[in-house]
C-alpha cells in the first residue's frame, strides 16, 4: 500500500511539473533564458551585461524593462500573487528554476537602484563643485526621488532577506522529501525481504509436515494390523480374567472394610493430636504471660531496691540528726541551769508569748501527723486487700493449670494406648510431645516458685515500710515533745515552780504517747504477721511443693520502765531486703523524712530547739531513745 501511494504522489508531482513548465514556456520572455543561463553557471552580472552596462545606468533608470503579467516580482521588489501561488505549488524537480527566476529579479532591481544612486551622486557632486545651479523645484524633485529610492532600497533589502529565507526553507524541504523517499524505499525493501523470508520458512515447514504425515500414515497402518491381531488374542484372555475379577471384587470388599476401620482410628488420632496441640499452645501462652509478669515484678523489684537505698540513706541522715539533738540536749541542760540561776528578764513576757505561739503551731503539726498515720493505715488495709485478691487469682490459675495438666496426662495415656494398638501416631511425634510437656511443666513450676519468692520479698518490704512509718511517727512525737519542753523552759524563766509542774505534766503526757505508740506498732506488726502467715499458706497449697518459710520479723522492742527512764525500740533486727513495692505510703514517708531533715528556727532563742532525751544505735541495727 505504501508503494502505491508513493507512486501516485510521484505521478501527480510529475504532472504538475509538466504543466508548470508548459505555462512558463509560453509566458516567460527573453529574461527567462537569461535565468537559465544563470542556472548553468554564469554570474548575474554576465547575464545582464548583454543589454546594459553599468555606465549606461543613468540613461535607463527612467525606463525599466516591461515585465510580463506572470512575473514573480513587482517593480518595487515585492512578491506578486503568482509568485506566492508558485511557492505554494512546490515540487522538488522545479526548485532550481524558481530559484533562478527570483535571483534574477532581485539582482536586476538592485542593479537599477545602484544606477539611480550613482546618478544622484554624480548630480550632487556636480552641484557641490558649482558646476551647475539647480532650481528649488529640481532640488525638491531630487529629494522626493531620493526618498523613493531609499524606500525602494529598504523594500528590496527586505525582499532579499525574505527570498533568502524562502530559499533556505525550500532547500530544507527538498532535502527532507528526498530523505523521506529514500527512507520509505529502504523500509519497503526491508519489509519485502522479511515477507519473502517468512513465506520461504512457511513453505519449508509445510514440506516437512507433509513428509511427517506420510511417514505417520504408514506407521499407523502397520500398528493397526498389529492391534487387530492383539485384539483377537485379548478376547480369549478377557474370558479368563472375568473369573479372576469376581474373586478380586470380594478381596476389595474385605480391604475396604479394613480401610474404613483404619481411617476411623486415624481420624481419632488426628483429633487427639489437635487437642494436644491446642493445649500445648495454651500452655505456651500461659508461660509467656508468666514470663512477662516475672519481668514486670523484677522491674518493680529493682525500682523498690533503689527506693530502699534512698530510705536507708535518709535513715542515716536522721541518725546524724539525732546525734545533733543529743548535743543540743546537753546545751539545753546547761541553759536550764542558767535559767534556774538567773532572775527574770524584762522581755520574759514576749518570750512567753512566742513560746505559746510555737506550742500552738506544734499542736497543729501533731494533728497533721496523726492524720497522716490514719492515711497510712488505710493504705495498708487497701494493700492487704489487693494482696488477698491477687492471692485468690493465683489460686484460681493454679487450679485451672492443675486441671489442664490432669487432662493432658489422660490424653497422653490415651494417645499412648492408641499408638500401641495401631500405627495412628508416630513414635517420634509422641516423644516430642512428651518432652515438650515435661519442659512446660518444669518451667511452670519454676515460675510459680519465683512468684512465691517475690511475694515473700514484697511482704518483707511492706513490713519495712510500715516500720519506717512508725519510726517517722515516733520522731514527730518526739519533736512535738521537744517543742513543748522548750515552751516549758521559757515559762520557767518567769516562775520556777510553775515550770517544774508543767515539766512533770509534759513528762507524763510523753509517757502516755509512747505507750500509745508502742501499742500501735505492736498492733501493726501483729497484723502484718497474720497477713504474712495467710499469704504463705495460700501460696504453698496450690503449688504442690513446700517452700521454706522465712523467719518472721521481730516485733518492735517492748517498752519497759527502769525507774524514771523508759526505753523504746524503733526498729527490728531483720536485715533490709533489696525487693520492695511501689506505693503511696513510701512517698509519704519520704516527704515526712524530708520535712524532719529541715527543722524550723525560732526567733525566741539563738539556738535550735532541744529536747531532753538520749539517742543511741541498737546492737540489732535498731534505734533506741531514752526519755528523761
């Protein structure tokens, strides 16, 4: 198809070329012959020299040669409509002719312009030299002529530029068309070669196929003869096999019944295997949860160890503070002796007023400490309830796990019996399941033992927190008593007898408070021991193993009176354990210890307040205070 289209286009182009050549041959004057000479190699100056010479230009500039109606250039050098139409009807074969014609017209117009300019230059030179004087009318005519010539020159230059650009464009189009034709020709040749090769290959394939079919036909004919002979032989054998078929059918029936029995056993074994797999997955999940709980408890253990270290450091700071208070006690005795020997001072009333105000403040502080003690007791009760709930949850989990273990043992025994009776479960699978069950059981036992140990440590740390709370309350009571005695010392400065009576009264109050504190601490320790015993009994019963019970912590030291002295133990002899629980009670204890580390200065005296009591460290890492 592309070749036919190309041939049609070429035929139309040749037809148009012939028509164009005929038209140009009829209407082109002698100037066309000159253009052909230019095309054949002669220069434009040689082509135009036969009619005119450059010296004759002034004579001919008023009478330009007449051009035919179909010429492509107007006298002013502008393209005519015929030139435009001829440019549009472009054909590759008549391009040289059009180029020669446009070149000749532009060259002739340039030659005429140069002749006119030479004439004007000569006239202007003669006028400058004074050879002739022109009238004003001639000058105006020359000026107008000069303007016309300049306009004509500009238009001719513009026309030349347009023509040169058109020439370049036509050359480019001609080259593109030639390249396109060559490319189409090559493509057509390649396509034709490909089609011929494909046809040759198809022909060769058909020839081979025909040969193969002929050989197959002969082979099939021979095979048909052999098959007919074999069919005659097989008919005899079929009669013999008919009897064997009946016996085979009976054997197949027996085998099918046996296969049904085996398949039912296999299904049961598969069902038991699935149940065992589900139970194993459940145990793995429970083991993962236990591991996660163990990690959380270990993290809490480390955090509480850090807090316990902080509490120990605070306790040491308090011990140093008590040493300072002992020194201040000695100073207070000296002050007491001085106050007993001195007379009343003028500012005793002011000191008495300040002492009363300080006493009121200390009473409010005592009320706050009592409220804090109640709050700590409430938190202790709440924590005990939480431990009970957790204990119940663990007991329930232990019961569930024991039931699951019983079920797994029964299923394992059942699967073993099935394995011995038939080959439903492989021995390797059964052994692997048994090993996995033993590992899970041992791991679960270890986790439960670790949980029990952690709970015991938590219980001990709870006891330590309660003990620290009791020590804090005792220190607060002693500070309150110290402030009261300071007020009594100030009042004794005014009146000795009243001071002695108040001191005795404060001493009795202090003894009552110490007895109350002792009862409170003993009660807290007894409650803690009860909770501890209950927790150990509940934790040991579901685990199936007896864990060694930790020694119960010692109770707080019993108060005993020796004359006018009373000794109270504020710490037991148990060593601090690194495990602890994080709760609000520990935070309140830390806050109270920080408050005790920064006692308030009073403006009434130049020294810190003092209290008449002695402080020393117990042999069992306890704190003992003797009140005078």
